[in-house]
C-alpha cells in the first residue's frame, strides 16, 4: 500500500521534531527535567546504548519544559548544589519566553501543518509553516539578545538559531536546544542535593547510585576511572547514611 506524498511529508515533519527532541548522553552526563521553575526529575538516559551514548527522549508534547544538562565526575570540582540550584532557577526564568515561542512553533509546524496535509488543506499547511517560521525567527532573535544571560557564546546562539530557522520542525525544540547548550558540573554524590520537587530526592539518589554502579562495571579494576567511580560511590553512600 503506497501512502500519498502528503502523508509521508506529514509523517516526516512529526518524525524530525521527535528525533530532534532526543538527547544522546555519554557516561558522566545527565538530564534534569523541569516544570516551571522547579526541578522535577533526573535521567541518565536509556539503558540501551547507541554508539556509546544513551538516548533520552523528553515528552514531545511538552516543548515548554526545557531540560537542563549536568556533567558529573569525581575529577570535576564543580559548584556547590545550592549555587547550582539558584543558577538553574535563573536560567529557567530567562529561557521561559523562548520556551513559550517554541511551543507555538511546535503547534504550527508539528501539529497544525501535518493535520492540514493529511486533510488536503494546502493553504492551511502553507500558512501554518509560515507562522511557525515567523515564530522561530522571533525566538531566535530572543536567543541572540539574551545569550549572555543564557550563558551562551555568540556562535552558540547563532548555531542554535540557524538550526531552528533552516529546519522548521526543529524550531519546536528551540528552548530545549538553547537550555542544553549550558552544562553544570558537580560531583556525582551531590546530584541528590539538587532541589528536586517532592519525593524526587529519594528517586534521584537511587538513580545516581544505579548509574555509578553501572559505570563501575564498565571500568577496568586497575584503572584510574575505576578508582574514581568507586570513590564517588562510597561518598554517595556516606552522605545517604
């Protein structure tokens, strides 16, 4: 059964948007999910690795909730969790208007435009893409103007903006792409001390311990990496006790 070209194009728009939402995390990287100004969850990615990286797919229906990236390593003397909590909240406040614009982009390009295609409304499809592009340009201008507050270099702001303008489905992830450009470095045992909402603190501790245990199995026992991860795991258990 051959699908009409319009259906294939509609599927491609949605597929590109969803694929662009995926983070590919290495060992030593994690993602903090957010809601408003709160930290709501922690993920080290899927247990299934692809080329040494673990995919993580945030909810594609919530483009207004940008994810924050953290780097954990025992050799990194990062900032204290209290400082990072304040920085993350300020970061979320700055990126919030961009997230609102990105949501409009996703609504027009990844929802309205595909529906118009499969329904045969070509004019509606064209208008949806143009409105989405206009929203993307507006969001990109905001990213470039706020780059200092977002902790981005001019080149980082321009590169994120170019992707959003050149690839319309990617514009729905403008806030996520902008937020993921900045990484916070801290000790793995300090991740649980981030200001997660409600019972997420206990869940986060379990996830950190699981990830360190998994990383320990991947390191040679006589290597510096093994000793570092083992030390961090012991520190985590001491803090829990």
